[in-house]
DNA sequence: CACTTGACCTGTCCGC
DNA sequence: TGCGGACAGGTCAAGT
C-alpha cells in the first residue's frame, strides 16, 4: 500500500507523537512480523527512549536512545497507529466513562478506539499508557530491531535509489538513472526502487498521465524532454499527495488513524470508466509491468499504436 | 545479464 | 445467497 507520501505522512505523525516516549513493553503475534525481536528486545528495546523518526524510501526508521533502531516496512497493508493513554482522569466525561472508551481524543467510531484488532501484529507500550500498534492484514510487512549504524547497510538500503524530492535529483540525474532500464517499460522503470525511491503504483499512473506518456512505452523510445516532464510530474504528484495526507484506497491510515484524501483528486488511478479531465475520453484499466494500470489512451498515445 | 513472473498472505468484490 | 476466481498500494526469488 503505502508509497512515499503515505510513509512520509506516518513519519510526520509519529515524529510529533513518539519523541521522548519510553518503551515499557512489546508484544507480537508471530516471528514473521518482528523477525529478530529476541534476544535484543529486553536489552535494547525495553526502557529505550525514542529520539528520532526518519524515512528512507518507503521504510520508516525509529531511532532509540540505545543506539538501536526499529526499521519498519508497511508493504501493502501495514499501518502504524498511535493511541494515547486511556487512563481515567477527572476530565473524563460521563459519556466516555459509560462507553468504556476515553482519553483517545478521537470519536468513538474512530479506528483508534477499536485497537488492537485481529490484524495487530506488534504492540509497543510506552510508560504513561500510550501504545503504538503495527497492524498488517496481509502480513507482508515487518519490523526489525537493529543497531542504528547498520540501518544503512541493510541490503535494500544499499541498493535503493535517491529520494525524488531531494533537490539534487536534477533532470540530468533522473534521466541517467532511468535509462539504466532502457529495455523495459517506463512504468516498470519508475516502479523500480533502485532507479528512484518511493514511487509505487498510484503515483506511477498519476505522473505518467500528467506527462502524457503511455506506461507501456519503452524507456529507450522516450526523448529526454519527455523524461524531464515525467520527473517534474512525479515531484508534483508526490508533494501534492503529502499535502493531502496520502492516498487511502483500502487500508492506509496515518499515525492518528486518519485516511488520506489524495484520491479525491486523482486523475486516473481508480477512475476507470470515468471521463479524462483533460480530453473527456474514458479512463481505461489495463495491465502493465504486472500491475493494474490506469490510462487515458487518447492523452497517453502509445507510439506502437500510432 | 536484463527483464518478467510468481510467491508471499488475507480479504473483498464481481460474475455465474 | 453461495462459490470460485481475480485482484489489491511492495518486494524478492526464481524463471526465461
């Protein structure tokens, strides 16, 4: 699920909520969700203070005072949701006391009042009573504890491409990197995390529509000027989505359990059968690079079709 | 080597 | 309503 804007939205939320919190305990349902939890948990996790929340590509990194870090990948359906202490206080209203739900600061219908649930894989409890839930319906995601200095030596971290929103990613560098995949389709190339970090299926489709490039086009058949345009649209779409708290198609929620609103203004993703906002033709859903792909076949003419 | 496909899981939706 | 099959935002291993 989460692509760069969703992971960045979670990071910003956790940054406000977790810094300074001290971990009191940890529970997980299966080793798969927290593969290397012991024996380091007791020594480097319990009693540790959260000192920073970082993101690299689609990976979240929670740095601890023990010089260990939690590295978290949400994959398709992962969520990281923070729930405030639910201790009774003198401010707890009668209604909240009766409902048994208090202190979360959210409407009772909110996700945070229903946690943990059957998708909860890992629970971190902090001193003071607040909790961080790692939920993951499909169990593709994981959380690992490892020394902070080893985070960037992880195999994925070593090969992942640059951050698209960093200013040093110029047109020239983008073209250089994407042309390493000259033989494949442009959609497969921008989904390739070693070319560029953070673009997934939603923003691939959205940026290709904006740049008027057909996703099945081979990279080698595209002019540099088209790739410049694509880079510009990727940056635009990622920033726009971050401003909107990301995209919620199914499972994604922020650190406070809220859905993202980008898809309300999506131009092609999830809009199959609806009119293209640029030319009025109907948006189609096809398969490219093994993924569901949304296009306007009028705006995004394929060279081989013309 | 470069590229494509299937597997990892669970849940939902769509057509018969 | 029930059931089988396709499909779902990511990444890696295995296959061509």
